């Protein structure tokens, strides 16, 4: 574990790991796109005829900060893995560029009763192993996610489903514990990716022989997607190939190579020389270099994500809400936005932003107030401050944020040591509760506050389930359950306002900001965009 009392100043970055978060251009109230700069609308795009910039074929090279962790969508929860999974597997419904639901493997869906949904599936789709896609395959997948033996970190998305029934070959029925309006939105999350039932059967057999859940799926990632798995040199590159037997319109490129390039300037250099067609991320401080270089462009969009500083509420002194609230009040979010993100994000009022239902400005905002923070520490018995640690993974942005937090907290007498932890170990150790404070993010990929509220704060998700603050509060659990089952949208919004105020009062984490997603792409690329979670949409990409 690398330890540092003072990380080098001036390091700026955009994290790519679990901002389980992507940056999206979401619809405004009129339903219009709010302006993601994409290969289709960028002013530098060299495409004067309205057709693709290049023909079909070729190897698309995407240089990324972090390698995938797993190719099993049901046992993993990180965005680098999701970026591979979303191009191998498909979901019943999906979001378009404007965060509107549209058909995926389901052509139509309807609530036939308050607590019963029917999804009508496409016919003729096959998995990469030749197995037919049908209602039984959907049943097997959702029941796998719900299986306690799997211990899926994604179970929270679907635990309200009591029964999955096969009505006929291409109609699947979901019976929910209570009325649940966000069900289609949850089915659009890439965690609901449909894996070959034959692979799932083999994975269970593997588990009986002592293997870990997901081991077989990870080696046989067979979905219905427009790309198929080719090879994976862990830590170096992962290659997908076009699925020639895809049930819909085929992908345009022959192969996609995800090349792991941890160094920010090296990624930009590869984009400049043509060694990469797309890079992710571009740090805010490097945006001007990309913008001022001929032949390459910036792709930027607002994020359906949250970056936060979490507390381990089971450890002293963070078991005292006054200490947690004091630290929240002492953090200068505007300095973070200006100094690290260079104005490319928005300060967070709570766990969601305006990309998600449940967002409201009518909450009790915790304004920057270091004097009040000192008073709260004194009330909690820490008038002279205390020593503690902040953990971060090896992302330049998060290390910079940790350094700014270190300076902010020093001003109220809290002496911080920054510990930088490798990504895989970071997830394992924060899930085990070994930390004091930590910086992490979450994508808000369902478009509804139900998901982040449960993932980050419900007592059932303490630890690796996503609640790394170890916040367990029966009153809060009841509040978000009531909001989950409420059918009136106005009432439901009021419930999320109340829940957000409760979180601000208890402060299991400090809500920092919603970062923009910033990537780079070559003039030779057309048709590329990223979804609200920052997941690459590569089906229609062409390259010259």
C-alpha cells in the first residue's frame, strides 16, 4: 500500500474507475439534448456529406486508464468491466442518447397490473454459443442475480422481483413484491445483461467443484451482443470481434481493441499519433492540448454519476454524526471543481443530479462553513482535532481531490494521511471496512434515485454490496422503501427530498460533485458516443 502525507500538487485528472459513472448529455425539460460534443456534431468533424466518416471494417483501438475486472455482468460492479460487458451482452431495454428508454431484447413492455409486468421479447436472437434467446433465458438470468449463493452486488436492482414467469417463448412476466414503477429503468442497467443460460449452468457446476461465482462466465462471456470475445491479456489489452451472426444490424468495425494505458499523457500521445482512435479519460487540464491539436477532438458530456468522500461510520471518530457533518462542512467543493475539474463538473447537493428522477434543489444544502465545522468537532469532543486517513485509488483526479481535502481538513485541526491503493485491492479492502475515509464514485445508470439510495445506504448492502460507509439505519431503510413503492410521482419526489435531507443530517458521506465525462477521439472516428454511465457505444462506429 503506497502512503503519502502530501501528494504532488498540480496533478489533475478525471477518474475512470467506478464513477460506476459516466457522463451523459441528458435531456432538459423540453426533451432536447443538452449538447454532448460527439463525433456527429463536433465542429471539427470532417464529414460533409452526412455519411459515415469511414467505411466498414478495421480495428478500432480504444486506449483506457483501467483494465476490466470481470466479464461477468452479474458479479462485477465497476465501469471498466461494464465498458466491455455492454458491447458483449444486451439488456431487455436500453437508454438512448437522450436518456429515454427504448427497446433492446424486448420489443415492448407493459404493467398489466400494479405489481405485474410483461416484457415481449425479440425473436430470432442467439447467444454467441448458438443458444437461442427466449423468455426462459431471461428467467435464468434474473434468478441468478437474485440467488443468494451468487452474492451479486447487483441484487439490489432486482430484489423487489418476487417471481419471474415464462408466459410463452417470447413473453416473460415479472411479479414484484410491491408496485414498482422504475422496473423498466432497472432492466436498462447493464447489470441486467443477459448471459447464455448454458454458460450460467456451467458456472453453477463450476461452483459445485469449488470455483468462485462467475469464474466460468468470465472465461466464456457469451451474450447476444454485436461483438464477441476474442482474447484478453490481463493488464495489457482485450480484443472483441464483430458478431457476424448478430440478430440485428451488424457492428461496422471488424474488431475492437481495448488497450490499457494508465499514463494520461501517453494516452494523448497515442491519440495524436494515430495509435489509438478513442481515449478515456482526458484529464481536464489536458483538454486544451486535445482541442488545439489538428485531427483530434474532445468528447464531453455531463455525468449521471456522483463522486463522494465516504466515512466508515463503524470506526471512531466517524461513528459520531457531528464529526461526519463537520468534515462535510469543511470541504470546499468549488475549489475541487475549479482546481481539479477546471469547471467541468457540478457541485453535488445530494446523491443524484438532474439526470435522475429524485433530484431536487429543495434540500438542506451543506454550505462550506469551516467555522461551524470547528464548533461541531468541539461538541463531539475533538476540539484539538484528530489524526486519520483518506484512501483513494490510483486515479490522478481522486489523488488531487484527496490532497485538497487534506488541506481543507488541516484548517479545522484534522491531520490526514493519504493512502493510494491499487484498484482491485481498493474495492476489496473498502468492502471489508478496513478504511477510515475514502473517495469513490457511483454511476446513476438507472435514471432513478431508487438505485443509488439503496446501493450506497441501505443496510442490506453494507460492505461489498456498495454501502462502503457501513451506514445501517432502519429509519432510512423504511424511507426509501416507501419511496420505491409509491406510484404518484409528485409524492415520490417529496419522499426523495426527505430522504436526501436525512442523509445530509446523518452525513454517512460528503457529496462532492458530479463530474463531466471527458474523452478524446480522432477525426477518423464517426458514430461514437457514451451512455449516461460513461459506457462506450461502439456498434455504429466507423473509422477511416
